[in-house]
């Protein structure tokens, strides 16, 4: 249920109104971000989301909330996630199908961490076909595995917003504290060098074929994800404006 609008401060209402007016002139976009863990998908997503008024659907974030809330989905997903393996296609397809119906996805979406198998990609195509829609672009966060351990082991996140920090590359103003809310940051249980190995194995075996799947459709744009965050943002903006 939406909050009673009379209780919402005027400045918030006006800000939201202005945002919606600006958004109404933006083209619809349906984007997929593919890349190994730590390649920068979660860092770039909020920037793209704000620029194009899209919703950001990160299956990893959704699964982690389900695990924390101990829902039946969370209970089913936990074991595979702890080991750095993929959870079953049916589980993630179900959550994406549901999430895409949100009003915030009206102008399109950024899928971050989905599809991760060719079966998921085929199921997504079927879902979109039913709505008369299709994927517009797939951003491939190409990066060498060797860079990822330092990125993953230094990552800190603010769970409720999904904001990401890094001890060396993107430090918060105070260590362990979210810049915007003052709430504590956490490290993910699977962000260790050992679990990263399984996650990378899953990426190469099961997710790289998804890049081929979309390459054949002419949808893939390759990014230099090893560059500093601002340079990656510039590359993303170039790809999306063309
Ligand atoms: P993903 O969502 O692809 O798993 P993140 O966006 O969470 O990756 O990035 C992983 C870690 O690396 C985070 O701690 C983030 O702050 C940091 N990071 C993201 N992009 C870059 C970059 N281009 N250069 C250096 N560090 C980065
Ligand atoms: P991420 O936050 O994207 O690194 O995902 C964390 C974990 O959630 C992965 O290691 C998988 O166990 C699981 N996961 C996230 N997205 C998917 C997906 N599309 N398919 C299968 N498992 C997923």
C-alpha cells in the first residue's frame, strides 16, 4: 500500500514529480548486465537506472534478502549460494517474472546477474515475447579473473540499498558506515577468495555461453571493466546513447 500522500513532505512530492516528468521523455530500455563477480555491475547499475528511469533487478540481492528473511525461496537457495554455485533456473526465473511487473519497471529494466544460464536466457525471451517486448542491449563487463580477488575481498555493501563500497577503490567516508544513512556496512559471506573460485568456475562454464547466445543476436556491447569506475561509466553511456 502506498503511504498516505498527505503525510509525504512537499519537497519529496515535488522531487518525485519532477523525476517522473523528466522520465516521461526517456526511451524504454531493457538491458542485461553480464560479467563475473566483482566486474562492476552493481556499481554501474544505479547510474544507468537514474539516467534512464529503469528498475534495477539484481537476482543476487533478491536471493540474499530471501535468505535473510528465511522465506521458502531463501531456504531453497541458501546452500548453493554459500558454496558459490548457481541456484536452480526455476527459482530465479520465478523471481524475475514477478519483479518485472513492478511499476518502477514501466520504462524498462536493468537485469544484473540474470540470466546466468542459456536456459534462463531462453525463459526470459519467452517472458518478454508474451509482453511484446525484447532485450535491447547486453553489456558485457569483460575483465581478467586475476583482478577480481582484490575487488571481491575488499567489497563492503549496504544491504538495504545495495550500495557498494571498496576499502581501497571506493572507500566510505567512515570505515564500515554507509555514507547516506549512517547504517553499518557488511561483507558478504561468499566474498572470500575460496568461494570466488567456485563462482568464477560457474561463470565460465554456465554464464559465458549466455554471452554467445546474445552475440548471435547482435546485442552484445563489450566494456573494458578493468578500467576505473568513471571510465567504465563513460563507456556505458557511449554504448547506450548509440
Ligand atoms: P558486481 O556487481 O559485478 O559483482 P561490484 O559493482 O559490486 O561488482 O564491484 C565489486 C567491488 O569492486 C566493489 O567493492 C566496488 O566498489 C569495486 N569496483 C567496482 N567497479 C570498479 C572499478 N571499475 N575499479 C575498481 N573497483 C571497482
Ligand atoms: P551475485 O550477487 O550476483 O554475486 O549472486 C550471488 C549468488 O546468488 C550466486 O553465487 C548464485 O548462487 C545466486 N544467483 C544469483 N543470480 C542467479 C541466477 N541468475 N541464477 C542462479 N543463481 C543465481
